[in-house]
C-alpha cells in the first residue's frame, strides 16, 4: 500500500475529505518522525513500536578492491510489531 492509497482509505473509512485525510496521515507521520529524531520511542498500543537502533562500528570489505574498511557506528530507525499484529499475521 502506498501513502496515497492509505490516504484514500482513511478518507473513505472516516468519512473525511481527501485533503483532511492527507493532513491527518501526514501529521501522524511527522509526529512519529519528530519523536524519533529526539531519540524517543513511539509506542502505538495494538500496532507496534517505532524506535532508534544503534549499529556498532565494524570492519567491512570494499567489494571493488577487496580491501578492509572501517564502517562507522550509526543509528537506524526500527519497528517492532505488537502482539495484536503478530497474531493477525500468523
């Protein structure tokens, strides 16, 4: 499902205009994004948890030269599905 499809379904299900649904969806995504930037965990009960994961620095290999390179530590966004979603997908 794309973002536009999500907006259309939200508009239809909640009897909103497409513009109001787009504002709601965009605001939700912006709030989640802003919380993650601040390093906060976002927990949506019944759905899942958005969080920041740290990847440790490590040595890697340059595929072109075969030489060893140092890959720096970095933070990546992550999502863990909640119990309700996991049960529905089984």
